[in-house]
């Protein structure tokens, strides 16, 4: 007896695990002075964070990693305030005075499509510093 040959395909969706949202929608709220650990999990992965900043205050944002990372900061209107790569070795760091009060967004990604790995991102409010320290970068040694 011959059995008919039945061919079929099973499709399963392939979903990559991601630790933080890839756009400003759903961005994770990051606190001041508390480093957050994350990972660039796959090529072209972006991790977005949000934080409320006050106009006229100085802030420093740092992304530390063993891979070459890229840091972007967006103002409340979602315009790029600054983008930085390799400010300190493979790390990205930038300081600025907030031009307006509102929700700002921080994006961390690899500097190249295959720059993958874990990182630490932190925001420092420099307003508690004296006037002489607002232009100096704070170095995180906990990574």
C-alpha cells in the first residue's frame, strides 16, 4: 500500500529578545545618578531611555561599554540635541545645559552594525556641583 506524500511548512515567528524599547515610544525612565545596565542584543538594536530635565541645569550623560557604543540625546521635540561616539575610548559621554524643561530621550546603540554587548548608561545632574564642576565630566568607576 502506498501512502500519499503530504508536504507542509510550519512557520514560527522568530523574535529576538530585547531589554529596552527601540524607539522613544515605551522608553524606559532612567533616574539621576543611578547607572542602568543594558545590552545591545543584536545588529541595529537601539535602547531608548527617558528623563525629565529642567531648563538651565547642567547634565552629563555617559554610556560605558567594552564595545564601541554611540549615544544620542533628543530634546522634548525629538530633535537631536547631540550625538557622540568615542568621547572616552569606546565610551560615549556628553555634557550640556538643558535648553528647556521637559522629557528628554537618550538612545544607546553600537557605533557599527555589529558592535554588540552590555553597557551602563547614567545621567548626572550637575546642578548640585559648584559652578567650576559643571563643565567637568564625572567618571563612573562602577562598570
